[in-house]
C-alpha cells in the first residue's frame, strides 16, 4: 500500500549529501558553508536538515542583491 508524502516530507532535505545535491554543490563545499553558518539549515540533534523552499528563497534573494 503506497504511503502519501506529507508536504513537509517533500520539502525536507536530510544530511549534507541531500542538501549538496539539491543546490548543485560538492558535499565538501556544502559542509564548509554549513559550518560557516552561511546556509539556512537547522540541526535536529546531530542531524542537519534544510527545507528546499528556504534554500530556494535564500538563493533567489542572493541573486537579487547582485549588481
């Protein structure tokens, strides 16, 4: 029986690998940016999570600020 995916589950990225793949960066660069607190991520215990919608908004805002 298939399970329905919740809106949150479809928007959630778990771990550096998933986040890196979503934004198109290497894992190492993504980890560096997370460590430097430059990306909108959250920690749940030891797990790093991010929302696709927040990352998209973050990068859209970055593009708008560039000349």
